[in-house]
């Protein structure tokens, strides 16, 4: 399963002489960082904004549980595995950054357009990454609801990964996180249901834009 990871250094050496790849890499990183910073800034401001609560029939059948630890395990084990296997393909890596940026911008817009209050019996999600990048000592963001960022990220990573074993683990993690994040009442069921659609549209959109280009392969002697 992990044997192809040995090709990562060679894959990135192959593309370092490509001007088109360097330009795409710099652009993609900037776009990804800007999308995240914009998202964090908006979510902190909108936390003070009133919203509506949804009478979610599915949540009503599931007494809330604190599942933060297993959510963290499935989410970040899948992310680390995906990043490793996507790194074997630098072209796919830069396109993935652009896909993530689109998902983040779309999520920021949807949260603005669909102002929601979290479920009244929500169990706050312990997430060290969110604590570091998103929450502040004065603001705990809980209204970033429609659509689920955790689920959208996993679905997009599953689409990007080529290795079938890594893809299988990310699929399992996606299913488990979707169930648990709903069971913890961190999201409404609709937040989870719509997340895969956003990821799929972003994935297809970027592939369509770059349909005639694989960045860096003009300098590569191997496609791995």
C-alpha cells in the first residue's frame, strides 16, 4: 500500500523545472490561504448574527453524544493519509488546493446566505485545529453549519486520492464522521447531506478548467 510513497521526492524533483507548475503552485497556495483567512474572519463576525433553528427529525431520534475523539481520529488520519498519497502526483496536488479553495469560498457564501443557530442540545466539538486557527479566547465559532466542512474535506480528498486502499480508508472515515458529527448534534443532517455535492462540483469544475493540462509532466520522465 505504502510502496508508492517512495516516489514522492522524485515526483517533486521532476516538476521543479516546470515554470507552469511553479506558477500554478504559487497561485494555488495563495488562493488556498486567502480562502481560509477570509473564511475564518467571516465566521468570527457572523457568530454574533442571529439565525434560525431547524427541527431536524433525524437529530430528534439521536440523543447527543460527545464523539469528539473518534471524529478527530477518523478525520485527521484520513487527511494525513490523503495528503501523503496525493503528494505522489504534484499536478493533482496543486489542482486539489484550488478545489479546496473553491469549497471554502462556497461554504463561506452558503453560511452567509443560510444563517442558522446550532442545535439547542449540541455537544461542542473538540478540534485542536479549529481551536488553533478558528476559535479565539473570546469567540467560539459554532454557527458554521451549512454545509459541513469536515465532511466536504473528506469527500474531496477521497475524490483526489488514486490509491485504492487509501481511498477505501477515506471512504470509511467519511461515513463515520458523517454519522458521528450528526450524532453529536454539531451539524444538522442537511449540512452533512449537501457537503458531498459541493466537493463534487468543485472537483469537476477544476478538472474541467485544466482539462488539457497536467502541470509539470512536460519535465517528467515518469508518471508513477
